[in-house]
């Protein structure tokens, strides 16, 4: 912390000294340009709008190419985001362009949660960059930055007012991405209706507190044109990749039975204004705003949630090491508290379980005693019954023996009587 304070004081106390001759560090801008050109640039565009507003056609028209992609199915139950990355080159400058489309946006009957998947996607890109930034071994120089730099919000050319879905979605996105609202297919309404519609849109955005991207006016070289273009927002655009012969030259246009709408004719639509502001003049500012404003806001909130802070309660600088130690001590304290609570809970559970087991053991003993007594009673009854049967059997045997004896005696008596009668007959 002391070294940081010394460095800050040294920076504040720096004094200007003249040079006696040419040194060479005036070539730093050229070195930076060469390095950037060799490394290439990346730019990520999010297209938000209902199905059928010409999002894909406008992207093809903006970059004067035909982006190949699989046709999207619009039978999903919710909103899905489809991302495609392309390598473009103009002169010796390479651009890695990522176009993210919101498939199924506005197709549902219940559109209440349509914005959630978009917000989650943007936050996921911020989180991926933050995780890369927090790594011990970082590779940010070769990391493919997927953070959204510009959000083109396509508004249906109703001519009346913004839909509730548009207001809610833009309000949820304005703190996370640079929103550039555009009236899609603006050739569907007349010029007078379009002018009133743009005024109505601007009024509704202001009254609902929606912060759209304002082209910067702090740079003198572009302050005038950016200030003028800010007054033209939202841009009314028409997209087309078809070329039509107008006079002696071929131009991009849309043909109708009543006439031809030229895409690059500023009297017909604001396509040229959008292309100039988005690509030629403010592309780097959009990238910078994404990093310094939207990403920093996400990063600060995320680190604060994790317990990191810049100052202590006395508003004194707080180093990362001190924050880490404080957070570690807090975590260890919470861990010990949790361990003690778990130990107490375990002891309580063991006691409760022991009481349950003792109660179950007591019930088992009581049941065993009841069964034992019942068994003894049944055994006594069986023994008594057996004794009774034995007595009856003995009595039956005695009676049987007596009966047999009487029967034998009767037989013997009958035999002697017969012999006596026979003797009498003989005599």
C-alpha cells in the first residue's frame, strides 16, 4: 500500500521538461496501429427484434456480404440465442465479427420472460471474460472476446408507439449493452408517419428511463457529426442485398409496384447513417464503452458479491491481499461455525437415534415377554389337554380290559352249560 501511494504521488508531481532533439517515441501511435492491425479486431453485434423484421438481411447489407447460416426454426417454446462468428478482411485489416440473433423473440403468447434469456446470455459473456481475467495464467491477448459491443434493437414499423415488450426488454438491457434502436422495414410507412413515429419512440424511451447509446461528442474530430446523428435516432432503415439498375449504375434497392427504395439513398432511409455511425466512426467507442462501462459495472457488482472492496470502513485503501485475508478469515469463521453446528446436530441426531433405539428395544422386550407368557400359557393348556386325554385313554383301556374279561367269562360259562346239556341227552 505504501508503494502505491508513493507511485501516485510521483505521478501527480511529474514535471514537464523540454527535449534537446528528436528521441523517437512520437512513433508510438504508429507502433500501436501496426500491432493492432497484425493482431486483428473483434466486434460483436446482438440483433434483438421480432421474427420477420429483416435482421439477417440488414446484417448482410451492412457488411456487404452474404453470411452463410442454417435457417432457424421458430417452433421453440422460448427465446434462444444463436451465435455465428465470421472472419472478414477489408484492405489489410482483419475483423472477427460475431452476430448473435434472438430466435423466437416475440413469438410466444406470453412474452413476459422473453428478455431473460438475452440478459442471461450477455451476463454469461461477461462472466467468461471475468473468469479469464481472474486466472493466474491469463491469455487475454489471444482470448476471443465474446462480450456484446452493440445491440441493434429492431422496432416494428407500426407507426403508433413502442410495444410493452420493447420497452421492458430495452429497460432490462440498457445497463448491460450499448442499445441502438432502429425502425426496421421503414419503407412500410409514409415519411410523415415515420417522422411522428420516431418522435413518439424517443419520447417513450425518455419517459420510461431507457438509456440508449449516445454517439460520443467529446472527440472534436467526430463531435459535430455524432451530435447531428444523435438527433436522428432511432434510425429508420431498409435492408436489401438485391441490386437494381438505376440510371447508369447498379445500387442496392427494393422494388415495389409503386417505385424503388434505394438502400444507400439518404432521402429514402437512414441505412447510410447507421453504417457510418456503427462501423466507420464509432466502432472503437462501442468496444471501449462495453469494456469501461458495462463490463466494469458487472465486474464491480460480481466482486462485491464475492466480498472484495477497495476501501475499508474508514475509507482507507484496501489492498487485494488484505481483502483476501479478511474474506478468508470470514470464511474460516463461517466454516468453523458450520462445523460446530454440524457437530451439535450430529450429537443431537445420535441422541435422538439412541432414544429411538432404546424405545424400540423396550418395545421388543415387552413384546417378547408377552409372546413368552402366551407361549407358556399355550404350553400349559396343551399339557393339561394331554394329561386329560391320557387319563381318558387309561380309563378306556381299563373298561376295555374289563369288558373283554366279562366277555371271556360269559363264553366260558356258555360252553360249560352246553356240555352239561349234551351229557343229559346221552343219559
